[in-house]
C-alpha cells in the first residue's frame, strides 16, 4: 500500500495587541534566545531525488543582465469645444420668446407637485450646506510651515519639449512667461540671427505655447519680419510687445488676431535687430522701450507707434564710441526712470532717462566682460546688486562699485544667458554653449554650481523662469525649448537665507571697497614717486664719497680703495 507521509510543518508565531494600540510604533526589547522549532533530517526523503552527473555551470565576473525595449503609443491631445443650448421645453413653448417662457414658468410654479419637490429637495440641500460649513475639506493643516530641504539632493525634471513646428528650424532666441502664474503659457520668439543666413522659404512665425498642451502651439504670432524678442505686458496679458530682425517694433493682441495690431515705420525704427525690450511702469500700461546693436535706445507708446517718444544714443561718459546694446534690465523698484544696458563690447551701462543734465543720462560704466553681455538682471530681493552674464563667467556687481564683488569660475564653454531665481535670493541660473544648464546656490556653496543639467547637445540660446520659481524654459539653437521643473529645495526660500545672503553681499562689498581704496593709495604713491624722480637730480660729490666709504667698509678689507685696485679684484672680508 501507499505510505502517507506527514504534512510539512508550518511555523508561525502569533502577536497579540490591544485594539486601541493598533497603528502605534512597535517597541522591541532584547530577550533570551528561544527554540521555536527543531526540524531533524529525514533520510527517506533522499529517495525522491536523482543525482545529476555531470553538472555544467557558467559563472560570470559581473551580474548577468537582460535588455528589453518597449515603445509606447504616442497620444496626441487636441482641444475641442462644444456649445450648450437651452432645451427641455415643451413643443408648444418657444424658448426664444420671453413672454412664452414667463407664462410657462408661472404655470409650473403654481403646480402642487413642483412645490412639494422643491420643499423636499430644500431639506437635503440645507443638510449638505451645513456639512460644508462644519468641515473645510480644503483646509491646509501645515500652511506656513517651512520644510527643510537642506539634505535633499537637488534635481530638475524634464516635463516636456516645445519644438519649432516649421520645416526650417530656427533658434529659440527669446522666451517670455505669462505674468499670470495660473495661466501657464510662455511666448517663444524664433529667429536666425546670422547676417544673411536666412534660407529662402523660412517661416517668420513665433508661437505661444501652453504647458498643458505641448504638442501643438497655442497661438501663432505672424510678424512682417522674424521676431528677435517678445514680452508679455504685465498689466494686460493679452498684449505682447515684439522686436523684429529688421529693426521694427510692434505689439500683438491675441484677441485681435495673429498679426501685429501696429508696428513702427521702418524709417523711424532701429537700423539693427531689436535684441531686447521691456514694458515701463506707467498708468496707461502702453509705454515700452527697445534696444539694438545700432547704439540707440527708443521709447515707444503703443497707442502711437508712428515715431519714438524719445531716444538715447549709447556712449560712455566723455567717450565718443557708440556701444551696441544686446540686453536690457528694467526694474521699477530700483527707480521708474533707471535702467541698465548690456553691450556687445562687454560694458554694462547704468542709465537714467530723467537725469538732471542730458549728458548724465548714461552714467556709470562697468567693465568686466571680454564679450557681449547676454544677460543682465537685478537681484529681486536686493535691487542694488545685479548680475551680468557674458564670455565665460557670471559676475555679481554692486551699483556703487566699478568692479564685481563676486565672479563665478571661468567655464570651458561660452555662457549665453541666465537669470536670478524669483523666489530665492541666493540662487541664479546660467546656460552655456555646450548645452548645459548650471544652477548656482550661493547659500550653500560659491565655487561650483549646485546642479548641472545636460539639456541638449545643441547650444542653448535663451532662458526664462516662471514667477513661481519652479518652472524654467531653456531654448536651444535647433528650435527646441525644454520645460524643466526644479525640485522644491531650489524654489523654496530656506530659513535665514535672505539674511545670510545680505551679509555675504555686504561682506564682499566691504572687501571690494577696501581693495579699491588700497589700489588708489598705491596709484597715488606711484604718482608721488614719479614726481619725486623728476625733481631729484642725483647725489653730489660729497654724498658719493660718503656712500663709497660705507660700501667699502661693509664689503672689502680695510685700507683698500678703488683707486688702488679694480672693484672686481678688491679682496673681500673673510
């Protein structure tokens, strides 16, 4: 007969706990060892196994891995709209006639079933309203509590890529975010800025992109020439100013179509491409100004673009060379008439539109870059300090000093743009020709970037960040614009960060002032020495005789003079 073997023993241990202690942290204590089960070997089980001989086994020095690929199906989203029309009326009632509608409503309101239904529903609705008033389901329990992100490894996550839909790819030359942070849209200007490098049939359109629908542009901006810069109006987000490759200035209103509402006449416009524009703080919200490499700043009123309201030629004080502008900085906190210009010669100019003397409109000049200043921006928390990006480094300046107080290390690749973080005073960004985005966090370290992201293999050409401090758009020369989301640590201000950064800026400013004072002292001492040398005619014969005796007494044997022996052969002291 068949012998039945005992079933395998199941080993288990029961933990008991009171109901009111469920969910609490377990508390473990050291205890003496205890034998729960003792399983002895069973020789008869060996009969069920057959020895395998020979056995071939392969051993590798590294773990074995396998590779699999899966290509998901791409889903393209499109926007659709549909209209709701009033319906449900009886055939004998024409809902377009107000009299019919009023008559029918009066008839229904007198119906007993209607009154009973409304009365029964009112009780249910009242109960729901009371529940909503009793409990706030949207309450934030930890509002205002700052999370500590100091131990978090910084990162940036790619959300999507906006690609130039044109057949001939152009570089994304300028990016502007919608000032309304809830309306997550950004306008991107596309252009080829090389002289006579525009191929035939190239599109002149630029686009507004919606973050929620990145596969297709949300709106097309068609200008008479390719757009070099585009800027949202902070007072009316439907209006955008634009500067063009042919030097014209115009503005779009998305409610009025895809073409500019108005443009400046070409004979009254810039002679070079308009590289940057900014909206002025004004009551009307229609004033803007533009800069170009032709060396002029033009102020405009978009209600009358027939000619500029005012103009300024960019020359250094007491200088004759006209400087071409490539970047612009305007911040009303620093003064409604103050602005700064970054030039292609590497100089930063501090300007004041309403200076007391016309010759003082171009004020202090800051020399520090060996190439064009591609980006220029004041720190949003400390407006007296500003950052310039050009050549191979980013520099931080204090407007009262002519030398930078802080400078990043020189990179192997050319820097093409960047900006300060709008939410953290010690964080700024820089983009480079090798396709990398560097995030610098001066609150933690000053010598190296906190985070470097390889965005693309193409040179990066434009950069901008949304006012929330988390979404950044980086444009490249192949027309792609990558949308990145920064980690919470790079967007949320850390405890005491503002105070620490302020102290650091003050310390570096004092150091630079001391160095400047010391350099001035040395220059003055050198000047005095030069003037002294001019007046000093040299020692007379008596002074020479005394000096010769002192020299001989210190170097050669006593009793020997240069009259008796050559200075080269004079016996020296032992």
